[in-house]
C-alpha cells in the first residue's frame, strides 16, 4: 500500500488545467479544508480535548486515507500561487519552484497518514504520537510552502 501511495504522489505532477486559475485555487483550498475537517477531531482526541472514540477515530483516519488517494495534480496548476492570485490562496510560489521538495513533504504526509490509520482504533495512547507525526508533516509543509496570510 505504501508503494501505491508514494507512486500516486510521484505521478501527481502539476498538469495543465483548463479550469480558471481562481477555481483551481478554490478547489485546492477545499481539498485542504477536507483534510482539516477529518484531522481536527483526531487532534482533539489526541490532546484529550475530545473523549477518545475508537470508532470515530478510525472513521476519520480512513477518510484521510481516502483523501490521500486523490491525485492533486490539477490543484497544482501553474499560475495559481499567491503571487498570481493575491488574496485568493496562501500557496507560495516556492511550490512550483521546488516541486521535488514539495512532493517529498507530500510523501511524508502520505506515510504519516497511513501510520495514523493503523493506530487510530488502538487507543488514545497509540493515537497521540501518530497524530503528532501527521501534524508535523503539515507544519513542515506550511513553513516552506504556505504563506501565513492571504
């Protein structure tokens, strides 16, 4: 499975999108909003802010795995960074200048989500470090490839 996830990411090179650049940026924000929607309750359970629920944790983790199967190539269409679309996206132009680095961060995210999926139903003690690893991959990517403000 790990090989499938990594190969999906590696072939997810930016493609030429026929969609309007603003639509592409909006779709990209929507995709990451879904990631946040699924990850949020897991983080809250890991921190003890929500009671741990094995069934809910497993469902959220499974949804994250499903989201990692999406090929994000169209969401990375050239001309859709904050430099071209100020106020519409926080995607730094650095993504397109360093696509191998961006993809490496994506590969780390995929691996962390796969591990989270395995740990999610095994108790809060197993969930917390797996959530921390996913959160660390998000933070690492945000530091390098996402602007703080629109």
